[in-house]
C-alpha cells in the first residue's frame, strides 16, 4: 500500500488510493510527526511526500 503525504490548505493530508484524509497536524509542524502518524495508522505502507 502506498501513502502520500501532502500539504494542503494549511494541514498535512494523507492520500491513500483515491481518498484524501486530513491529519490533525498543521503544515508548520514537522513532517516526521506526520510520517509517524501514517505508519501507526497504516502499518507496512510505503510513505511518499508530494509537494
């Protein structure tokens, strides 16, 4: 499974397939927090970042 992390409208979002899921993290927060969150929610997924 692939999970893409993207900044959008001031928040970090996870994109899984065709679904865009808002995270509770502001875009000013560190990306590592979002990666840790994504790994906890989707264990074993490949994490990518899109600008």
